[in-house]
C-alpha cells in the first residue's frame, strides 16, 4: 500500500514518515497544507489518544493528491503502551517505528514536536543501520525554551539535535537556542506551526472599538498557563471595566471556580467556557468582537491565540515568553513579569491602544505579511524538498 496514487509524469512521489499527535488541530493543519502535493504520508502517533481529530479523519478519507494513512499498529494509540514505554524510554515504540520505516522506505522522517515525537524519532533514527531518511523536527513552543532547563531533558535535546538534518521553529529565539544546544544542520523558514490565516479572515472588516464590548481571557491554569493571575488583575480593575463582559475560554476546573468566586464578590460580568466548548469558528467570532485579549503563560512559542487576536482586531496582552518582540510593533502589550499589578497595568495599556491608536489595523497587516495561509504554505512546501 505504499504508493496508492500514481505520480504525475516525470514526478517521483515523496514518501514522508511523520510522527505527531493524532488529536491535535495543529498537526492536522500542517498535513492539510500538502493535500495537493505528490506525497505519501505514513502517520505514526507520538502520544496516546482516545480518538483522532475529526480533521485528520477527513484527510484520511479525502480524494486529495497526497495520500495519508495511519500506522498499522493500532495499539500504539493506547495509554497502557505509552505509559509502559515511558519506563523503557521509547524503546518499545521505536522498534515498531523501525519496522514501519524498513517497510515504507521514506525519503524523510519528520517529528512534529520534540518531547514526544522528537525523542521517539531520535531513538528510531539511531536504530536504523543504513539508508537513513532525511531527519527533520519541528519545535513547538516550549520544547527547548522550557524543557532544556532540566538536565535529563537537556541531554536528550542535545542528542536529538545532533542527529537532525533540518530544524523548524516558530521563533528566532528557538533557532538561537537550537544552535546553542549543538544543531548544525539546515534551518527552515521561521513561521507559525498553525497553518496561517485564510484570505477570508484577513479581508474581513474589523469592528471599531465602540462595537467591541468584551475582554477575552485564555482560561488554562496549570504547569505553564497562568489564567488565575489574569483574573486577579481584572478584579483589581473592576471599577474601570463595568462596561465590559469578561469571557474566559478553555477553562479548567480551578479557573472556573475562581471566576465564579470573583464574579460574586466583584462587579465584573464574567462568563466561562470549558475547554472544547467553543468551536474554532465560534472562537474566531469571539476574537472579532473583543477589545482586548489576555494570554499568560510561563512558557510558549508563538501563541496561536495571540495571532488570532492580532488577525481579528483584539489588542493582545501576552506574556513575553510567546516571542512577542518578533510580532508586536507597539501594537500589543508584552508582560515580562507574572505579577498582578503589571498585568493590570498591561490591560489598561491595551485598552488605551484599542481606543486611541491604529494598533488593530497594524496587527492585521503584520499577520497578513507573516502569517497568511498563502505565505505559510509557500514556505512549508520547501520543508520536504529532497
């Protein structure tokens, strides 16, 4: 079943062995870029999942020029094998990956993300004795920036980078870090991993600030996300925010409980949405009507939510860990310290930018230049050149 579709005359179909998260919309959007290319993809899961993303199911069934098929080992998606292989440091799944590669004979192996896909691909690559494929890895947000702080991860990151032929990242910051950790191969175009924005989005009319009555907050609070600090900062500004509704999305349980407590003891209008409650189209609609967007995290690459805010006219208040210096041109607020007072100051600044500057239009043009689907796709097509 290797080459299910005939290549165009004079064109060799490329074979790509790609390791990624089957339940990730970012993985789906990446694969979708190549649907009209002469490529056969064999997909190998990097992490456990109860079901694959609906977008991936559509790709598997679509009559595209490219072909997409899943690994023949369905047990790879299960949590028990994944947990067992954590103990064995990917040795079990890497053996299965080697068997797939020997059968599929790919021109290129691509690990989409480092801690799950990259470490697994690195061990798989080391076990291949001959005819090794070109080895490419894509750095997601925290892969080097955060995990390199821990000695065990730092060692595995160095080993992985030493084996790579090509490296892709969203931020120039992460390119510099990769070189610091020993990468000496080809640096691919630095751009968002999320697939870029369609012309329909980028040509839509931006609502004026007088029609934007909400402040949108990313609601995850965990090992990286810091939504609780955003809520405390907004509570401190309650007298100034009486005319706005606070919408908190992707809430985990602790954020939802805190939001309810703050709503009771303050004069803020707060509405919460659990993770997954809003479709992507509904989220884009929320961004298009928000005056300000707040996203706080101890570690990130380019925040996709930050880019969506910029594309749709909401002024972003974003922790500087999201490479804000590579995107803002005085048109957003970067938070350098996770401090409630600084966050509150940043929200005030963002409201001022929204009401008294052309920052929304400026951000739209930044996205058009650096993150349009046309531009991202054009660069992505170079990743798989043989």
